[in-house]
C-alpha cells in the first residue's frame, strides 16, 4: 500500500509552514488522504489525484540529501505543496502517484467496475466468494506504455514510506506547531479516540519462551522389535530430542555478547571527541560529572545482570542434563520391567543371562557415546569461542587500518600544506602561480557543479515529459469517454421515445373498450412492455451493447441471484430493489470510504496482534469491507473458541469428518435432504455439483459427530452456508461451534428448541419496552409477530433481509455476540413502525410482516437505529429475562407432557379412543 510520512504546507500568515502528516492512498477513488498520525481514525482532508498533475523544482547542486518539495496541482487552481524527507522519497512518491493515476483513469475505460469492491484487492478474500473477484483489466495503449517505460525513473522507497513507517516516529519538522486550526473538530475527535484506545494497548514483553519439555516413552511395539532396530531407533530419538531441547525461542542469541554495541567509525570518534572537548570547555562541568556517575551506575547494573544471565544459562544446562538422565533411567526401568515380565512367562535362564550381558554391553557403549558427545560439544564450544575471538581481532584490525589510513591522509594534507608554504616563501614566482592554481581549482569545482545540475535537469526533463505524455493520453481518454456518453445519451433518448410511443398506443387502446371475446391489442402491448423491461442483457447487438448501461448484474458480489426467474411480478420488484441498492451504494461512495479507515487501522496493527477496543468495534459496526471480511471473521471466531481449540489435538476437524464418513451417523440422512434446500438462490449452492455443497456437507457431518446431543437441526445448514462464503471448511466449522456452543444458550438447536422459545418471550418484553406503540398495536389486533421473528433468531436473519444488510449484521454478530440479534430485530420494526401502524386489520398486518424486511435497503440508517436509537441495551437485562422465562417455559412443557401422558393412558383404557393416534405416531 502507498502510505508514509510527508510534510504539507498549510496555514496562513505567521502560522503558515510545513506540518508532518501521514498520507494514505485510496485506490477506490484515487484520493490521497492525510492524517495527523497513523493511528488517527478520521482524515484531515484529501487530495484528488485522478484530476491532478505534478511538478517540482530542480535544486542547485551540492544541496545534499535534504528535504525535497513537490507540487500537486488540482482542479480549480488548487496547489498542494508536499515535502519528502529525502530526494529519493520525493522521486518514489511522484512515480507511484503517476502510476496510480494512470491505472485509475484507465480503469474507467475498462469493463464494468463494481464500486463496492477494491480495484487493487491486496488482501484476497477466502471462502467461496474469493473466486468471484476478477482482476481489473486495463485498456492498454502499446505506444503510450512503451514511451512511459522509457521515460520512467525507477527508485526504491526508504523507511518513511510504506506500512512499516507506521511503527516509526514522525520525522522532525522545523515548526513546533502541528495542530490544524482548519480541521479543529477532526483533531478533537482523533484525540478523544486516541485517549480511549490508549488504555487497551498490548504491552506483552518479547522475553518469553515456547520451549516444551516432554518424555518419550517407548511403546510395546518397540519393545517387541529386534535389539538392533531398537538401538538404531533409540539413537534417532535421542538425536531428535537433543535438537528439540536445545532449540530456544528467545529473540536473542546467548552465544554472542548481549547488547554488543556497533563498532564506531573514525569520523564518529572524531565527532565525539570534538563534542567532548566542547563540553569540557563549557562552564557547566557539574552536569558532565553527574552524567559520568550515572553511566558508572548503569555499567555496574549491566555487569550484575550479565553475571545473573550466565548463572541462569548454567542452571538451564544442568536442568537439561538432569532431564536427559531421568529419561535414560525411565527407559532402562521399562526394559527391566519388560524382561521381568518375560521371565515370569518362563523364559530359559541361559537366554536371560545372554540378554543381561547384551544389555550391559549396550549400556557401556551408551556411556562411551555420551562421553564422546560431551567431548564433541566442548570442542565445538572451543571452536565457537575461537571464531568469536578471530572476529573481534578482525574488527580491531579493521579499526586500526582505518586509523592508520586517516593518519596517512592527515600526514599527506599537512605535507601538502608545508610544501605550499615553503614554495610561497622560497620563490617569488610562487605568488604568480598561486592565483592560477586557485582559478583552476575553482573552474574544476564549477564544472562538477554544472555536471550535477545537468544530471538533475535531465531527470526533471524525463519526469516532465512523462507527465505531459500521461496527461495527453488521459485527456484523449476523457474526450473518448465524453463521446461515448453522448452516444449513450442519444441511444437512451431514442429508447425513451419508443417507450413513450408504446405508452401512447396503450393509452389509446385502453381508452377504446373492446367488447368482443378476442384478445385485446392492449394485452399484447402490455406483454411486450413487460418483456422489454425484463429482457436480460445479451450480446446480440454489438453496436448497441457498448452503449448499454450496466446497472444490475445477474448475481451480486456474494453470489445471490438479484432477479428471480420464476414469477414475473417478483422479477419487477426484485429489479427495482436492485436498482435502489445500486443507487444507495453510489451515494455512500461519495463520502469518505470506510476502506481507508480499515486499511489505516490494519496498517497500525501490523506489528502487534489485534485486540478488542472501541475503535475496532465502531469500525465493525459500520461494516467490514469485502476484501477484509475473511480476515476479520476468522479473527473473531478464533477469539471466541480459543479455549476449545487449545484443548484439541492438531487435525481435530479432519478426524471428526473421517469418523462421520466411515461410521454410521444418524444425522447424515437429514443433512443430505437439506443440502440443496439451503440457499437455492445462491450460485455456490444451487446444484449438486456446486463447490459449496461438498464443503457444507463436510462441516455439518463433522459438527454432528462433535455434538451428538444436537446432531443436526434445520437452520444449522444456513448458518454454515453463510460462513463458508468467507471462510474455509475448518474455520466455518469453528464458526458454527461459536454460534451454537458459545453465543446461544443451551437447548437452542435441540429437538424442543427450548432456548429459541425463551428468546421470543424476551423479545416480546423488549418490544413492549422499546416500541410500546407498535406492541400495543399488535396486541389490539391479536397479531403474534413471534411467528415471523422466530426464524430471524434461529438462522440470524438469513433469507430475511437483503444481502448487504445481512452481512453487516453478521459482522457485528460475530464480534459482539447474540445481543446484536435483539438490536437489529427491534431496529427492523422501528424502521417501518409508521407504516405498520397504518394497517388496521390482522390479516393485512400479518401479510405485511412476512415481506417487509426485504424492502429495507438503507443499511446505514438501520445500523444507526440499532446502535443509537435503542440505547441503552444492557446484556445483563437479557440474561435475567432469559432466566425468568426459562423456568416458565419448562413448567409449561412439563404440563404439556403430563397432559399427553394422561391422554395416552385414557386412550389405552377407553375402547372408543383406541383408534385415535397422534401425528408423530402416524409418521412413525
């Protein structure tokens, strides 16, 4: 990603100056956002790169590696002056911004672009939707590309450019004022966000180990093998054990001198000696005395810590040796036990004595081998020490060589000065030659300066020529796009005239009544109009297909079908809904892209683990971008099931799946029946050969084997299907474990659905508290809305809301838990509260409730209601009400079971009721 520190010229009057800012390029809109720092959530502003051009002034030769400024000229005469830390950074920023502008403007001429996906998906999604992200196809111009490659100036970035720069401090600037008065509200918001975020920083120390100690016990099968193979296996086990015990996870090397400083260069020594001389000559000598005391104290502490470290190393080696001896003792005792057991079985004594002799020989050889290994280790240690000494001697030799070279240079310089002095004093002709030599030196210096300026102007000329070439090409592309839009406008205007003509015919036919039994021409016209409105985009007319607007595709980015194929009336409604969604997404794209905030946050967490914080919760509530959803979902799932994963062995999911496939599974039959009924409107699950069907089968079978109390319940298939769109099989399995075993109460997905019934009663209480008017309206007309909301809770709104809103609900649900379901269920009713209150009979209310959620399209408004208007929303209140209603539902179920048993008993005793059977008995 293109990001890093730059200084921006801002302010007015005496406050005008360069201020350090963190810049991030957004490829979706070709904007260069600038923040006060890498951790700030809100930008101070942006620069439009798509409509900008670049320039810079060539500095004079001899300027060195000083900060270099360049200008970004935007539309309307706006000029942004930016300054990079070095000329190399400036050249890199210019070439990258040129490339990004070229790619973005060419993408406008490419195939249709979906504004909700990133043109440069750096973090590819996993799961089934990963294959639905085709790369952006650029319309290449061969001659322009060749010219651009010839004129390109390739440079590499420094540490102040890129994601790694977020972990470094901002470069020092000349002005101490780094506060923007123009964006004072944004500054205050960012400051408050940083204060909230500062309490949750991860302060884990890097000094930790992951070293594991384990005893390797021989198996009975190993004892049954021959002695030769046993000896070979034992040597291999000891070798692997030695490698494992000697491996350390410390982030530093004990073999070298800890905290060894870099050998100072000669110029550093000269500079430090000068600074020491200047400091000694200053009147503040007491400060240096205190500094020397502090340095001596630190050296004493450092030496004591070094001694403790050496002591700990010796203790560690002794403990390792003790463990090794204990392992040998355990192994020998196991062999003795094995021989004793065989003796009890009646082994002849001569064979036993022979075995004891062999065992003694083996022990002797092992002792010799251990002695040789110890000698080998000691020799290796000596070799290592000698190598360290040789390295130190080489360093000292290099230092001495540099010192000698510097002294030689000083001697040569003094010798030249002495000879010049002697020449000037001995001969008067030297006074004549001296000005000539001085003029020659000045001319040589001027020649070098001119050469440097010439090289700089050549580089600037190449850059400006490339800039002119790109701007010319982009201008031609813009003119071509304008011509295409004009042709498209003409085509649409002609189509509008045709539609108006058909409507005039239709009105004329409708005005004249037709009393005959023949089919009216108006019916044919109406049929033709419907066919034209629902006609799919084909490639039959290539000359018109280029001008045809691409507003609604067959599938959305999640694989769901946008327009159904069955009902003609439903087709019109679905196409209208898809157009409204497209319009909403385009209007949201005008504001600051959420992807920029996400990329800025992920860049700030590059060197540390993500953890719960207010900033992350607010970002997830606003919706996770399509390209980052796989990563964030997987992190959320691992956050909730970490304790389960730690208690399982590697390959746990594959083991469950293998057992479910090989052994008889009572849930497999019902799973097979529900596979194709899971999400038939999604292309990943629409046919038996779809890739998602096999993955869905594997996850459900593995979970049924893990949790036999639930096995399989209708509804679990839809939960897994949504998870598989962004997660792999094993991660989707743990996602299901999170929902069923962590989030939801017990008995939520069992045969009685006890937990689901309890949540419906809790939801009724919340409706009466949060939406009293609507609750009273339902009570007045005796409408049981829990018949609608029951499925919302069971499958977390799958097939109940449009796909964009569904995945935003799942984003918050996987992070915050089941409380999100109550929030959004109430928000859906509040969203359409006024419309529901207008309905005055139970039939129309219930009919409206079945489909009203599919007409809610504004995800931002719904999220604001769920997380803003419904506050406060304490989780403790939901838990208390669950406990209260759980006892009531259990008591009711007990009473129903008692009534059922009385009925069965009465049926057995009464002859007239023996023929009555229940539905369950009839099915069985």
